[in-house]
């Protein structure tokens, strides 16, 4: 199979597939935070992609209002991506090392 997710490194468990199981150990809170940061980073990446698609459509159709909208929101997504990436880099070593 060529599914890229098969080769992805799992940083934190996907709790949405585990039903009522909720980690109770103190160290698991760091993994939950990493999972939230991962989800936030992926959402920001999706937002960036949609914004680029919107901008390209606006250019192709010469829609100035749509291009203005796409241009106005553009600076925020790279900031979100940099912030989540920085937080993941800071927290990952702390969460992966033992108590």
C-alpha cells in the first residue's frame, strides 16, 4: 500500500479510537498535550492549503474581493505552524524522557 500514514511516526496515541480508555498516569498528560498540538498543527496546515487554493482560484477568476480575503488571512497560518512546531520541539523531549 502507498498510504503515507503507514510510515508516519506516532508521537502520541489516538485516543479517539480507544473508547472510554483515558490515561491516568501523570506522564500521560504530556502525551495528550502532544496529541493536541499535533492536531492543531495539522489543522493549521489544512488551513494553509485551503487558503492557497482560495488565492489561486481568486487569481484565476480575477476576483479581487476573494483575493483580498485570501491575502488578509495568509500571514496567520505560517505563524500558527511555526508556533505549534516550536511547542512540539520543546515538549517532545520532556514527554519522551522518563520521570
